[in-house]
């Protein structure tokens, strides 16, 4: 962390509000590209077997999937510049098939790269300070954060400097390169949790103590997959200065005691569950007390340097109210709908946060064509200080847009097919690639998302239904976060055909909960009908302003289950 | 061409991923093929064992990755179709992008 030279200026062409690589970062990434190029050459020449090569390719984000290799590109805490987005588009056109898939871990996946081309792709990524390191393997993965970081009206502190500290600490961390299993960390600095911190191996929430000091609430042992758990509170308040040392202590305890005999029981959530939170806490505190904390000592100057990298852009002094925005809404109902759903309050008067949905009706959740990537880059250069974010909901965020510019932005997004007004609504579905691409999947998930989206295509009806998170996974690994969907859908194989289990009551926020099973699985064709019946029951029973999850909590799972069963007698199959 | 088969034996083809490109390939009479229609079909255990051995050899010689036998249905014209939906997708491409993968290539749309 202190290897960075604070005297170095930010890299030209980078957005002012994004952490810019210094020579240390750049050299590290270039060296890794050269190293992997050599490994690929040795693999193609037969000097390395697949067994020997697999760990190398996974360390560089390269998987072998159903139809082709897949390269997962890291987008640290979901932040990227217009320049980086254009480069992602360029790579999609030159070496892939003209599109990319934004994931629930704020990353981007290319579905069709050739092994022989991957070193060149990594070189092209390095040209814009990007890489695919630690997007796979049993290491600390790309750190994720609130996609409204730095701009949210409810924010206590921008979580990106913390996430950047963690990126630097965890990158090529020798001791944690072969953990029992992968390890995911998420950071939030706001009142509302948009980073799903309670379903991560470690969730950090920036908080203030009674003395007014900034520190972290540390949550540990959350996770989805085969055995879902909501994270547990390990430390109510961790002083900022102790962050890296304390996380080092947690990882050491996990690395030492985490199970390696069974990959399905190797995540820290299982260690916490089997050992008990109090015992884990005692072990972490003992390690923390005994360890040499000097290498992880708080460096105020370094923090200052990192925080400065995320300095706000040059906002204009504007009134909170925009006559132009209000007039455009009054004159254009479609824009008014977009503004009501996809625009969020910004902490600076006169500005707004815009969510660009990658969920067109009937489309593939999270997919963007190279043309759309370029349109997003152009849009943020014109209206958003050249910065973009990827959300774990698989959408793109323009974090700083003048309210006066919202209508013009909306017109540009509309022209690029990017103005679907459904953020947070029933068709804003999280979906993993499923069996259309993924070699681990047991069933398809994208066609289910498409069918539901088409069933509820009427955006006016979607707004009437209100906030409703549907999340779909194509296997028990739960990349589509189905456990924490208000309606979760899990694709499985049953007697040689695809079958879908539905759960209700999942919640990824601070009130996190794991969904409860509705009943036996249903066929793909039946899923939209079941969802329809659940929505109709909710609409009939909800009280004013009550979201689906609130009605479910008030009435209880049994009532929803009985409702769906009644529908089942009429043919829905539950 | 079809031939008399052991009714207790499910015909099989050998499927793998091409090492350099990652594309799905099938072992044919003249080597690895991109299209399932040109796959060599094993109609009994001995032929399946021979295919399996060829797959292991191709993996060992770093031509392909992850070779395995796939149960297929063989129609009257001798064309194989995987029995399991997973391999049906592998032989065709993503069901949500008919413009990509082997399905596009086979239709002459060009496989970018």
C-alpha cells in the first residue's frame, strides 16, 4: 500500500473521480500479461497439461464454458471511465462477438474469446488500466461496493477509498492466493445497503461511533450457493486504522481453519456456522492481538492520496429544482416514467443519479452490445463527467447528471435502446448466464427472465406493481442471487428436463433474509403463470405503499403458498 | 448411415473443446469436426471404448480439452442428436442467441 508514489500525477484521460493507476499498478498488470502470454504459449506448445494450466488461466479470469472460453474482466467496485468502456467495446468487436455481459459481481464477461487471443485481450485491457486478475480462483475476488458510491444522498462516506485499499491489499496477496475457497468482500457507506453486504464473506459498512469517529461494522460469513447464510455481526465498530490488520486476521483464521476436504463446505460461512460466531470472533481477536500489525499500519498520507483520487468532479452550483426537467416530464409521459423509476436523488443540488437498465423487455439481462457500450461512454462524456458504474443488479449507472440534462440524456439513451424505465421493477431481473453459456449450470435462466419480462411487458403495470426483485440462478451456486430475491427462481434438472424451484421472501439489504421454498419445481413454461398468480395475490392483499416483500412478511409465507397452490389446482403445477 | 444396434446400448459420440479456440468439437472419421453431423458414432461398447481412448489420447497430445462420450439418438438418416439438453445446447449454441454459435454457422449465416 505504500509502494505508490504520491508524487505521481493522475494518468491523463482518466476521469477525475476514478482511482488512477500509478507506475506500480501498471507495471504489475503488464508483468502479469507477459507472464500469462508465456503460459498460454507453453500450453499451446504442449509444455503444460490442462491440469497444470488450469490454475494459471483461472488466476487470470479465463474459464472454459459450454461453447467457448469465457474471460471475466475485473471492474473494481464497479467503477469505470468512458475510455475504459470504449476499450471494452473495442475488445468485444475485435476478439469476441460484439457484446459483453455485466455480472452480479460488477464485472464484465466475454463469452467467446479464443485462448490464442487472450494475451492480446489482456494487453488491450492493460492499455486502459484494467485486467482480469483474481476474477476467479480461491483468492480474494474483485471487491464490490455500492454503485451509488460518492453520490448517494443517504451516504455517510464514500466506500470507494476503502474498497481501493482492499484491492491493493488483496491483489496478489501471497498468503491468500490459495484459500480454501473463493472470498468476496463488499463495502457500503450509506444508510441503505445497495451492495448486498450481508451475503458476502465479509461485508463492511462504514459507520460512525458515539464519539463521531468513522469506522466499520464488520459482517462475516454471509453467502448464497448450496448453503445460504445471512452474514453475522463480527465487530460492531472497527476503527478505520485497524481495517487491514483486522481483515488480515479474519483471512488468516479462515485460511487456517476453513475446510479443504469438501469444496461445498469450504466457504467461511460454513466455518462460522460450524465453529460458532463467538469462537470465530475469539480466534480473530487472538490473531489480531498476536500478529505483527506493522505491515498493515494505518497510513494517513496514503489514505489522503486514495481519497483524493475519488474527489468529486467539478459540480456547478445549481438550484435543486430544474424547470427544464419538470417541463420535459410534463410534456413527455415516457420520459416522466423514466424519471420516476430510473433517476435517484444525488447529494449535490441540481444533479441526479441515472440507472441505465440493461434489461430491455424480453432481452438478456446484463448484456450490452459494443454499440451500446460506446453510447454509454458518449453519454457520460456528454452528461456525466466521463464516469460509469456497474451495479450488482447488472445495470449501468451514470452517477453525476445535471437535472437540466436528464431529458437530453434520455433521448440519447432511447436512440441506443437503453432507456427502459424499469429499474427496480419486476422486469429488472437479475439472471446468471445459466445453461445457455455456463458449464456449471443445471438449467437455463435467461429464457425464464425473458419470458417473465415479456409477461409483464406493460411498464405502466410494472409501476403499479412497484418494487419487486426477481432473481434467477441456473444452478445451486446461486450466481443469480435467487436466495435473496423477493421472488427467487432456481433452475435444476429433474428427470432429464429443466425444472424451476421458486422461493419467496428473500432480501439482499440490511434486513437480509433467505427466501422460502414455495413448493415443488415447475416447468419453464409454467414459471410466468406462477409469478402472475403471486403478483395478483400480492396486488389484492397489499396495503398502501407496501412492497411485495413487505406484504409477504406481513401475511406470512403460508398465505402466499396457499394462494399459489390454489392456482396450482387450476393448472399452474405447484 | 444407420446400422443394427444393440438395443441395450445407447449410441455415443465423442465431444470435446478445441484447445486453441475453445469451440466444441466432435471426433469424426477424419479427425475433429465442428459439426455434430460429421461425428463418428459408437454403436456398441467396444466402439465407445475406442472413441474414449481416442479422446484421452487427444487430450494427452493437447489437441482438445475435456473430452467425454455423449449419448445420442440416431435418426433414420443416421444423424445423431444428443439425448441430454445440456449437450443439445453444446452442439447448437446458446438458445437465446440463435445468431451465434454452431446453429448460426450451420445455417450458413457465418460464424464470426
